[in-house]
C-alpha cells in the first residue's frame, strides 16, 4: 500500500523499542484522579482511546515524583497507597493492547504546586518550593529547596521510573519544561542560587542531569527516556534558544528523544499552548534549530493538527516525531485516519481552550467538538432495537451531529436544510483564517454523514406539512438562530454588514471598520479585521467585552484586542451614518466613531420552531434553537439527541 503520508506513517526505534509511526500522544491530564491521587477507570479509558486511535505512543500525565514537596492533586505512584500500582498497571495494559507504547510523565511542579487543585483554600495552604527563596506574583512565598531535599527528589525520579517500568510502561518522560521545577532550575529568572545548582547554565542544568542519570540507572539500558524541554522560555529574563541548544547538547546521549516545546507557565501559557491567534506549528522552529546540534531524535509539539503540515515538518528534517495533545482530544482517531489515508474524516481541534477551561473550574474534561471526551468508560449504546425514521430540521453542526449519532445506531435518517449548503453558522467562519477549523468542522461533519448513509435534502424547509407527509418516528429540531439587527437609523444602509454575512461580503469591507457588539463573535471578527491591516473600533454597551469567552481563551483574546483594536465599552450605538457609528458614552456624551463599514455583531436569536413540536411522537430541540450559545452546546445536544432516539 502506498501511504498518503509516508513519513508520518513510518516506524521509529528509540532505545530498544519500536514505535509504529511518528505521531505521539503528548502528555494530557488524567480525567478521574481519585482523592488519594490514583488513576481511576475513567483515566484508563481516556488513555486507551488514544491508543486505539492509532497513536504510536501515549503518555500518561502527570506523575508527581515527590509529593512531600509537590502536593499537587495529580497522579501519585507508590507502593504505600493501595491500588496505586494496580491502577498504573491496568492503564499501561490498556494502552499496550492496541499496539501503542505506554509512557508516563515524571513531574514536579516546584513553586506551582497545586496549580490544578479545584479546592483553592487547600491550594493556598500548600508550601511552595523552588530553586530560590522568593515571592510569586500572587504573593505566595517560595522556599528554596535544600541539598537534602534535592537529593530526595533526584532519587524519587528514579524510584518512580522503576515503578512505572514494573507497571508495564515501556518509556518514561522527564518533564523539564514549561516552568515546572526542573525548568525553574534551568531558568536564570527563577534560579538565583550560588551553590552547585546555580550560576552558569551547567550549574543550573545540574539537577536535570542528575535526574536523567537517576532515571537511567533505575530503568536500565535500552529503555527509552524522553525528556521535554522548553526550547526557549520566550520571556525577558528567561533562557533563550541558544541556551535551549546547550541544554539539548547536554542531554545528547542521555535521552532517547528530546521533546522540544516552548514557554513558561507564569509568563508564556499561550506560547506553550498556542491559541487560535497563533500560526499552526509556531514553535516548530525551536525543534528544527535544536535538531541541527544533536544526534538524538527530536520531537516537536504545539498546535499541530494538519497531516500535510506535519508530513512536511518530518520531510524537511525539522523533527523526527510530531506530538499532539489537544488535536487528539478533538479526534483520538487522527493517527489512524492519517495512516489509512482518511484525513478528510479528521475532526480538527479548534484551539478554543474548552478542554483547558473545564479542568480548573469543574474538574472535568470537555472538548468543543468531541462529546465523548472524558466519558470513554461509559458503556456503549447498543444498536437500535427498532429502526426508526428520523427527520432532522437544520444542517448546522448540531443537526449534523444528531444525524450522525442516530445513523450510527442504525436508524434511517433524513436531514433537511432550507438553504443550498450545509454548515449553518459555521459557513461564516471561512473568511477568518484563525477560525477556519470551525468552517472545516462543517465539511467534516458532512463527510461523516455521507459515510453513515444519512440522506441530505438541501433547499428543503421542514414545515409541519412536510413532516406530516414524511410521517417520521422522531424529529430533531436544529433550526439554529438568526442575527439580531438593532432598530437603529441607517442599519439598512449599504455600509452595514452583518457578521454572519461577512464571508459573502468580505470584499465590500472598507479599510476602517466599526464593529458593533463586543461578544465573542464581535471581538474575534474585530481581531481578524485588524490583522488584515484595517483600522478597527469595537463598541460594546456593557462595561466589559467577551464575557461569553471561557477562562482560558478570554485572557489571550483581551490581550490581542488591546494590541490591535480600539475598544469602547459602556458605549451605546445610536445610528449608523456614512462616516461611521454615532454612539453615546457612559457620561451621556455623543460622538461618531469613524468607520466606512459598520459590522453588526450584537448577537443571535433562536429561530421559531413552535409549529414543529407536535410533528412526531419523539421531538427534541437542540442547539441555538433552544438558546444561542456555542458550538460545544450544539454538538453535545445533537449527539445526545441522536443517541436517545
């Protein structure tokens, strides 16, 4: 068979272990860590799903090596805790049974202990340890680790690696990046020690070298050790790419895979986890430069989800392995689809941070485009006992997801879309480059419907009379929403573009724009327009913008807005004029904000569907037809509605 992506599909040997392809599942936090920090059955199923999806390696995250100085609520592995070793053994078995190599990330948070604790009071009670005495930006004091504690930590890395090997893991990863403890020692910003663990880069790297030696002694020769580093900390006062190269050169021969990431927790969360506003693979250059200086294979990571892009990274010699975390949350089967040439079926990560926003707020795992994430241990629904005729009203993301779910259970599904194209509101995202994955989501769902045998009827509005003729057993109403148009003078003028229509009228958009509406859609569109070189003002009647953005996406959104857009909060639009938008500020003063185009993004309202509520024995209303909200809401409600038929 000729592989469409031969380099991604090719095996690689690290140590004495052969990995089936070059796509690795980067460390992703567990889903149901027990009160005593063991891996629960949900965690096992979560990682097994990645293995079954074709990844060559699946890394379990994060195993805290020394709880005495790092009391984070992450995974612990010790013989003293009943079930601890068994939980890890079952997890390793679950990964290996599908042909993937199980690995575990060995970690110490240092002065960021307790980062993932939902209980903030308990978090405040922790002692924070780091390389040097100091105070964190939040006022929390940091205590320098002494020589005895450092010796215990070094030994703990080896002890935990040995236990992981005993449990059946066939590789371990030493986490030395992202501002965690080892990175804190490597960083001149955090490490101000004057003993043998500070000073020069060689001194600052001493802890890492001792840890690597401890782990190697524990696991023996031929057992692959991966080490994750930040190629550069990417903030003033941190170490640079040149330092990253030196660190990698010190690791050459000690590690079997050098995993090059970027950034530091305190200053560079969005360097480590690139947002939708960053280019895909924006950190690949770090791995590419480091690879020139070492013989050890190099892995790259960060906002990678396009097979053609990843194939090119390997083909051009920038890395030997590509690693994905969020991309495999969105679609755990991505590697298998790549190897089998089914890349048109990949559900791509939106880089929306839903997955990372839920963990600190609710302690759960959620993904905007994958309703099954974190629920892998739920029993699968059996095929439908009786095949039913299911009508779907609306071809947006919720309707399509409902159709897929119902068809997978064996029902006969007919989807009616009143317009000539599928995708609903997702179609409007095709004109905004950093949101193109949302547009692609519509194409992917359409392809998945085709594969599941869903009958699609375009230019067909599902009316009560139409439903009466079809006589469905079930009806799922996913008619979506329509834009709100405020009754302002001039709103019907040729210089006004509704945000939903921007993709059709992009060429009409002038070089100066006023965006009316500071919700998520308006803010993101304003950023896009500014990135295109336009002069952009954003008007919001409330005192803040983007309150509907999640807690991870909102900070980078606000930072990007501040850099690119003039934001006017507590401003009420009064009228559209040929010069722009007449507004009233909080003090009652009126002024015109100049913009030859006014883009309206004040919100959406649900389309009427009352006349369909009695059109079938089983009726379910989903997505924006219930209440305009998010892709997440529409997909989850569609998925569950399809499964309930």
